[in-house]
C-alpha cells in the first residue's frame, strides 16, 4: 500500500466501523499515517481487514466528517494536516456525526443524511419550547393521571382545526384517533381491519416500507400491485383482489413515496369501484401532503371504506411523534378501541402540547414556511441534477432519481456514502422478492445549510457523470 501503516484483521465485539476509525486515528497519532498521505481504496482496505467495503466506507465518512480525512473525487481519501483536524474524541461523538447532518460551525465536508426529510428550522423549535414551558407551568393540566378521551378532546379539536381544508368529507373531533406518529397510526388501522389467520394487504409495487413492516407484525401477506404514471392500475388491483384473500388496499395517492407521483381524481374513482366490488378497505397514508390539496381523499370518495392516516412529521417536526387516524363511517369505535387497548393514548402532557401547538396563531405561518423552505432546496437540487431523469414536485420533500446506464442502485448508494451522502436505494421500497428499478430516493435535508446541501448534490452529480466501467451482477 506504499505506507508503513500496517492494518490488521478485525475481530471481536462491537461495531466494526468504529474499530476501523480507531485504527486509523492510532495510525495518525503514532506517525504511521502522515499528513496528506493517501489511504488505501475502500475495497483494498476491506479485503486486508476482513470486513465489508461498506464498513470501511462508513469509517472513512466518519473521519471525513470530523476533518481527519479528506475525500477527493477521482483521487482518493487523504489524511488532513493536523491544524485542520478538530476530531471528536469519544465514541458518542463519533455516533453523533455518523448519524446526523449539519453540525453548526463545520464546513461542507461532513455527511449529509438524505435517508429521510429533515425539516428547515423556521420557528417551530422556539414555538414548541415556549409551549412546553406553558404546559409545565399550568397547574390545571394533568401530569398525574392516565390519558383519557375527555383529556384528549382539546388535542382532537386542534387536529380538526389543523385539517381544515383537507378534502376528507364530514368528520368531527370524536372521529379523530391520536397515534404515536403516522407509522403507529397505520398499525392501529391494520389491527382494526384485519381478520382471519392469513389475511393479505395490497400495496403499490413501489411503496413506503412501513406498510410492509406493519403488515408483517400482524402476520399478513403483502402483495405488490403494478403501477403506471398515475398510480396503481385498476385492472392490476382487480386481478390481485381476485387472487388473494385481500382485505386492505394501502396507498399514498396524493404524494407517492418514493416516486413523488400523484394519482388523479379519475383514477382514484376507478380504484374505489374495484375496492367496492371486492370489499377492500382503502387505507390512505397522507403524511407527505404539505397542506396543499389536489384531489379528494379516499375517505371523501368512499366514506364507507376510506381510512385516513397522517402526522406532523413532515410539516412541523418528527420529534413529537404526533399522528392521527380517521376511520370511515361507522368504524370509529373499532379504531378507538384498538388505540386504547394498545397504549391507553398519548401522554397527557403531549396531548396538552398538541392542543396548544395546533391552535397557536403562528402555526399556519410556520407550516407554510416549512413548505417554502423545502422548496428552496428542491429547486436547487433540480438545477444541479438537470439533464438526469429526476421526478420531483415543488411541495414534496424528496426526489426520485432514475440512474443512468452504468449504475446500479446499490453501487450508487455505496459510492454516495463514500462521498459523505446517505441516500436510499429503490430496493428499500419493493417487496423482498421483487425486482427493483435502478433508482434512488433523495430526501431533502433542510437541516443543513443550503451551501452544504448543494455541495452534497454536486458530489452526487459527479458520480452520475462517471459511472463505473464494470457492473457487478
């Protein structure tokens, strides 16, 4: 390797990437690795250490984020000169940098996490902190008793106010069931519907992986249904409904995750007719709607079978884990009972915070500024990736990138991580035995500076411009 540094095979307990990080740090501190010295390529070092290339890539990324190493496109990874290395000293600090995006005061060399959207900070932090103080100081609010339906009424009324304008059909606060985020809302709905020993759930062939996880917990079969540019194909849904003991059709028609697609009202009407013929319940995950409405929900189109799930994660903050589900006509008692049997309800201080937050006079402005903040990053990404096959919408906090010839999704994600950018492969959005397209999802990380985000997208652009010469089968 042209160096006196002699890495050895890794064994023992604990995360192996941390061992590689420590090994490189020790090599630098004892002089075996000099400033500006080039490190071995990822695959070469992985072979020497007896670990996967991903392990070495992650270690390189952690050290690049920390300013210990510098990655140069087309040249390799080098040891930074000592004055530029404000390195974290503890495993806990390494973990923080490995899993988060921007850290105040650092340069553009740290990792940018595009696994899930990171919201811009547009005032919601200060608002939530202020309201938490109000909740803690209000002696009339409950901190010594179990949650109850009466205690949750204010929060449910606040959700109704929050959903004003969403085309849901008729509903009131008594129809709202609060959940611990959107994923928990899906699980509650599935538990309210599924019957029998081996039920089936029909999902879009590319879909949010949480659908599958919630279904698998209930031992339900998950059946992918073919799609086109307008969403699920009605004839394919009909065929799947006939072939399986399907009870649920689960979909994201307003903002399809991961392709940023949209199902027009006419297509939704066709799918409703299929669902009625085969007695399918329709579960709509609407967590990505940025309070901009383009078509009626399934609960409005099919009030006897349309279930609605959403949350505050993409519009205000994912930290509070506040979600909500609304059942079709006549099914609210089923949903309410499942929620109460699961956990009694949300913690009373969280209910009190929700009631204050969603009725605050500034909350609509905060939500709109979140949407506009995302838009700034989206436009920048589209400008940089111009010429490539990118699907995007101004009000959707992710992009769907179909890779050019020469790239496979897994290899591209690995190469991106070496460059300090974490993205999701199309494989994350298909069933285990399905073939995934050569595509990736880039979630908007507005938690880092725009300059840092643009730098990350530029690194991806450079990778797209230079696909590997050989593809692994």
